């Protein structure tokens, strides 16, 4: 980097040249002095940057105490004219494949005619013909390639694979829509949610109303379909990395995201409306709250923190509470007890399931206890399995069931606690699988036992007045 301006540097160079000339040339040499005087009087003859070749390639200059970078202009490609008499170029051109004899004969040969007309310069023409031969071979090669191009034959399998990789418009077959909607709504999980809501309605100490029961189950099922559909809409890029979820409709492109969201709205709006208007506002509020928790809290937390498991347990505990409130119209301790059953049951169920899917969850980027905190995963499963025994004992205390229920439910609660203890001690795939399959039949069995041991509730209106309390009036 040059820190002096061009004028100052050129002056310094001129002064140095002047001193050297004065020292080396005799003072009597008038010619030298005249050259020096001429050099002094005419600044245009001073030695400057422009006389040095390497400074022509300089691209950084200092101006106004700031550095400015000059972009080197890109030179346009220059078409060079190949001299046919150049031996090096001729040798390169001769590497082109040989020409087709039929095409070569069809080309005109003016050089041969010229050689016959001028025999006196045959030697020069022979050299010219040899140099022009590669040019003809190039043109003939192009002509032959145009006539018989090389076409690669594509098999049907390769064509289908290539078309699958390309973007194409989604075409939904109407006959496949029921199956697509069922997988989009996670029909098995939705059936479990509706079953727990029905159990909550049946456990309520009120007379059974089949119309309200059907409407509440329908609204709960539609709300579950909405939550599951929105959950899949948000998790498409992550589900594609997991073997367990890579065949979901949105991941495979069976329906568009807009179609999925439209299906979710078509289920959610009527579902919440039914629960609010046909059942009661409290049940409708719980249904909307469950959709919000599942889509806006549980779904994003799966990639942020292991707290998502506890949030998901709260989401699973709400449906039986909705069934209870649909029957009674209010929150009671019995509703919270049924929610507690579902809350505690989900930890051995889901922790055992996620234990054998740790690779999948890790590949998808989900922060599950089985991936980030394996020891905590086993402890929580054991803790809540034992907690089911305490909740079963609390049911008769809250006048939900008789005292028979904690006794007859003790064997299944002890068995799931035993499997959870084995899972805690071993932590292998076999123990996790046994605990998971046990949880599948444990919950229906527990709810069925609670329903059979349901404590009948005396009608308050009938017990308010007894025959002994009715006053007897005698005629006067």
C-alpha cells in the first residue's frame, strides 16, 4: 500500500534522478545540464507511476483517506481465429473422431478443383488441404450426429422414479379420502379419547341421557380430529425423518397442507359448537382448551423441552373431565379423579413406547425423556404406576365408587407396577415392550371396574322430604 500521493512520489523520484546525474556527469558537460534544466522546467517529463508496468495492475487506491476497491472488469470472451497453418492447433484438431465416408463424399471440395487449376502451386495447396481436413471432419461429425443422434433408452422403473422426484400437481382420489382422513385424524387415538370421555359421562352420578351422551362424544371426537390434524400439519418436516411417521398423509403428499387445515377447521368448528350449544358452555370451553394445549403448547414443546410429556398428560386427562361436565354441567372432585387416572396412566404408557423409539425421536429432533433423560424416564414411569394404586384408594373416599373398587383393582395395579419396576431396573427393549402392552389393556380394565363399582347417588329431592316430616292435618 502506497501512503504518498502520486505527485509527491513522482517529485521524489525526479529529485533522486537529478542528484545522481549531477554526481556522475561532469559539470562541464553542457548537454547534461541542459537535460536537467529541461527536466526541471517541464513536469510532464517527470518519472511517474505510469512508467512502471506492475503498477498498472493495482486495484486498490487511496483517495480522501479511504480505501476504495475497484472491481476488475470481466473481459468478454474473445473468439480467436485459428490459423490452419499452425501445427499445434492442427494436432489438437486431428484428435476428433474420423468422419463418415458417405458424408465426406457429399461435401464439396473446392481445394481439389483449385489444385487442378493451378498445378504450379500444388505443393502449397497440398499443405492447405491437410490443414483444412480437420475442419471438414468437424462439420461432417456434426452432420452425422444430427442424422443419427445417440438416444439413451429409459426404462419404465427409471422413468417412474424420475417422475416421483419431480414436482407435480396433487391429485386426490375421492375413494382414498376416508382412509386419508382417518390417518390424518389418528383414528385410534381419537377412539381412545372418545372412550375416556364416554367413561367420564357414565361415571357421573346423574341419570343417563342418550342424546347428550351421543352429542358430547361426537363433539369430543371432532375436537380430537382437529387437534391431531393440526399437529401433523406442523410436524411434516420432522415426521419425514422418522420411520414411525414417514407414511403419514401430509408427509407422503397424499393431500395438500391447505386440504389438511380445511379438514381440521371443518371438524373443529362444528365440534366446539356442539359442545358449547348442545351440551353446555363449560364442556365447550374444555374442548377448545384441549385443542389449544395440544396444538400450541404440546406440539412446539416436543422440540424444546421434556416438559412436553407433562403437558401431553394434561391434554389426555381433559376428555374424561369433559364427559363428567357434559353430564353434570359442573366440575366436581369425581371429574378430577378420573382426570388423575388418565394423567398417571399416560406416563408408563408413553415412556415405555418412547423407549423403543429413541432413535426415531432423536432423528426427528424431539426432546423426549427417553432420549435426553433416560433414568428420569424410568423413574417417572414407576412413580406414576404406583400412583394408580393411591388414586384407586381415593375413589371411595370421594364417593365416586364403593370400597370394592380399590380391592378388585389392586391386582392389575400391582401388575403394571411390577412391570414398571422391571423397566426401571433393566431398562431394555423387552421390559419396555411388556410395560407398553400391559398399559393398553390396563386402562380399559380400570375404567370398567370403576363403572361396575360406581356408587349410586341418592336423589336429593327425594331425600329432602321424608314421610315422617310431612305434617298431618286433622279436620276440625
